[in-house]
C-alpha cells in the first residue's frame, strides 16, 4: 500500500499483481514514482483473506496505491469512490513455466521442496497444482473466488482497468501507463528474474500442449488484452 503523508485522497490506483507477470519489476518502478511524501507498506502477498487484510491496515483515507496478489474487487473495501485498476498479463504458457521454475528455485517459497521433487510435466498435469496452472489470470480478474467466467473477466478489464499491460511488451505498457496516469517512469531495471528458467521453445512440446489445453481462457483473455493495448497505443 502507498499512503499520501499529507492529505486524504479521493481516488486510488489498484495494481492487481498476477503472479509471474513482471509484477515485481513493476512494483519497484511504482515505488520510485512515489518515493517522496509517501508512506509505503509492502504489497499483499500473504494467505490471509482480502477482507481481513484491508481491515488490518487501519485508516485508508490517505491511500494512493493499492497493490498485491488479490482478485478483482478490492475497491469494495476502500472509502474512495473513484478508483482505477491496472495489471499485467503474460503469455499463459510462459507464465506457467515461470511459476514452476520460480517455486523450484526460491528456498523461501512454501512449495520449494515440493517442486524440487516434481517435474514440470507433473506440475502442469496433476490436479494438486490446478490452482497455479489452470487459467490463473482469468480467475484473478474474475473476482468471484475460484471462478473462471471468461466473459466476466473480459468485462472487468474493459470496464475497470485504465491499462492492462503485456509482460512481453513491458516498455510499451509503461509508456501507456505514464500517459494514462501522469506518471514519469523511466530507467527500467528488471527484478526477480530467474536466469535458470528455460525458454518456452526449450520446453518439451508435450508439456506445452498440456499448459495450452488448461489455459484456453487465459489465451483468449491475453489476446483481448493485446488488442486493447494496441488500440490505446494508437490513440
């Protein structure tokens, strides 16, 4: 969370951080944008319920930016009547591969030991990892628990999001965010990048096909977001 030190706010920017979409890099850029006259609290990454989290942070009248891993709908917990969402979507196959190698290489991740005993094919195939593999972007943008209604997700990003960035087009997305929000983000440096993650082309076709089959909704949502980005960049 980012709070204005001096005054109450009448509008809030909500960054819905979908895991493994370059959100850590984007968070570092947000912090540079708000480094003066603002108080920062780390983004929400915990397992607590969203409502409990927002109740615990205390008065919210000075909130400028809300950010973290949460589903669409957190505006319901804020006193500000004006709000806009922003997020990044990533090629769904790339996102799933990245999620696996992130958990496998991060010793503090709760699934670190499990991933080091699990192959990528097992990860994408077994029901136990459904939450991380199956249409995760559609689910978070749906905003209704573990719901995968693609039409709702499409409506949400079209109606409530100023910008839906594309990870593979990060610099173009930042330009659009600067133009849309009056920001001045520059000097982009990537963070939380795993040098050991193989390229998508290096992953067995069998694995890629399983991921593709389980992410048809995310693929369609990603295509819509790409179209929206192209349209806004032209305007």
